C-alpha cells in the first residue's frame, strides 16, 4: 500500500517542530523541493529555513522523509 504524499502544511509543521526541539526560533520556511532516490523515485523533500538562536540569525536545511514522515535539520548554511 502506497502512503499518500504529505501536504506542504504537514511538512512545514514537522520542520518547525524539529527546529524548535533544537532550540531554534523559526523565522521563515521556504518552498519545498522534491528529493529523488534511485530510479527517480521521490523519497523526500527539502526546504531552507530562516532561524535564530541567541541573537544570531542564519539558515538551515530541513529534510522531510516520506518513508518515516519525520523532519530533520540536516545542515547549517553560512
């Protein structure tokens, strides 16, 4: 059975919750871009988020996995 694709709202909420768990204040969330795996199969989606912590503002990437429905903050971008 194939899982339905998550909505943008679901992915944004998951990314926001994950960032907040890491002590980040979310300022903005960009549009999601599909991530493909072998054979071009869609496996997830990435978005760039504007965040702040301790008075510093920067961007991070949030990766949402279609397989487990979880979001991860995967990198910091200078």
